[in-house]
């Protein structure tokens, strides 16, 4: 439940950015042993947007998304009190990419930090932002999910390289009345037993990059896809049900679902189990691929800009990713 009874964190602006370069499944057929039919039927992905090498880093995309969110909210960077950036692909290992974002936006000396929850980065960052807003003292928090997944994908591994895309999504949370629009509730959880089901083995403090590791692609993302798939369907379904139930809501009350986009089949399976028809799910995986911490925030922005979200409607947001970490929340539009 939200931290105080008299404040709710309202979404007052959203924005997103994807790189210009469109990479089709046919383009990937030239690099790995794959084909358009396999990618589309197994994942739903038709294209993804990828940065050109050296074109831009995560903070650049985050800046574009954040500027659009500020414009949408009718605010300037000086109005912000905090920046939370969900990312596993910061510009540099040190320091936080959020600090670079703060400087670029001209946001003043407000706290700015990265949050590492992989594909659940959107919901973890929203949850942290919500707490700072409802806990008092932070009137407006910029929440961003930004990923340059192309920088950590193994371009020789067909199991993973066809899945991911680069993007950033942003939302500005502002303190508002508890009975008004905004985030009603968020659940976040993690399961460290799944730590090495989806991870980058080398390049951290546990294992430095070795020549053998480099040759084997252990400095890049590896994933046990089937295990991840099953866990994602089970956990997303359970957590969305839980957050609806504890807010006395049913599937029929939900107008839109803005969930992480890992695989269209995951979305369809969860939709079927929850009995929330596919028309209510905002999808971008077909065009953008899996953009990790960006995807649910990109979906939230698309939903708000579509003109189909009516004030007062109930939206569900949810995500799951490496860790494993996941969450689900409800938002009154
Ligand atoms: O965002 C964070 C969390 N991530 C996820 O939630 C991803 C979850 N997992 C998935 O979305 C799916 O498991 C994948 C899309 C990754 C894989 O789909 P799958 O239906 O589970 O396929 P699979 O891994 O069981 O592979 C089936 C076959 C294998 O060949 P064999 O062993 O049956 O001969 C793979 O080698 O498909 C092969 N394969 C490919 N073939 C063509 C794997 N990748 C490709 C490819 N093109 N790109």
C-alpha cells in the first residue's frame, strides 16, 4: 500500500524514445542462423530499434524520453526533486548514468541514482519513486527505464540476440491527493535462486573477463529461455492477481495493462490466465523487441498518448526480469 494515507503519486507526464535504426528479422538472418518465421512465431518480434555503434548511450536515450515527459507534464527539469533510472546498461560502470542524465537535463543538484532490476527496472523504479513522493519531501520524481541492450547482447548467440532492443521510457510522478489519480499500490519481489538463469557471467566483481570467457561470450547476456518463460508466466499471473485482489479489484475493472514485453507468447499466456482480453494489453514488442527496463514505461506512454485512457480508469503495470525480480501495480488514470 502507498506510504501515507493522504498523498498519492500521480503520473503527470510520460515520454519515450527509440533509436532511428530499424533492424528487421531478415537483417539478423545475415548474422546468425535464424529466420523471420522462427522469430515471429516464437516471440512476436518483427523489428527492433538499435543504436548505431557509438551513436548514443543509455543516458542519451533517457534524456530524450525525459524531455518528452517534462513537456507532456508542462514542467522543466528545475521542477524535479529526484531522478531514478532503472538500467542494467549504464553509460559507464561508475558512476550512475542518472548523474549524467541530471547534468544533461539541467536538473540542479537533486539526488540521481541508477537502480538495477533488469527487465523489472521499470516497476522497481516506479515503486521507489512512489515511496519518495508519498513519504513526503519529494514533490516530483522523474522515473526512467533506459537500456542499450545492444551493448550487452552476444551477437553470435541466436538464443538471445534476436530478442532485445534499445529504448528509454520516462514518467514523472507528482504528489497529489490520496483520493485522486495515481499509483494505488505496487508489489515488488525478488528470487535469488534464479540468479544464474539469466545473467552475465564475467566482467563483475565475482569473475573478471578472461580471454577464454571473452571467446565464449561470457561477458554478454546468457539465458535459459524455457525456464525463464515458465517462471515469467506463473509469477506475473500470480502477482497481478494478488495486487488486484488486495485492492478489491477484478480483471473486469482493468482498462489497460502496461506490462514488460519479453515475448508476445508470455503476454498472451498471462492475459488468458487472468482473463484480461488482449485488446487491453498495450504491446510494443512487435516493433521494439524486449527493451528491458524501458518496455513497460514505453507502453505506459503509448497508452496515455493514444487518447484511449479515460480519467478514473484502472491500469495495471507489471514486469519481470533477471534476478529474478518482478512486480505488479495498479494505477488510477
Ligand atoms: O525479459 C526478461 C525475461 N526474458 C524472458 O522472459 C524470455 C523468456 N523466454 C522466451 O521468450 C523463450 O524461451 C525464447 C524466445 C527465448 C525461446 O523460445 P522457446 O520456444 O523456449 O525455444 P527454445 O529455447 O526451446 O528453442 C527451440 C529451438 C532450439 O532448437 P532445438 O534444440 O529444438 O533443435 C533452439 O536452438 O529453437 C532454436 N532456436 C532458434 N532457431 C532459430 C533458438 N533461438 C533460435 C533462433 N532462430 N533465433
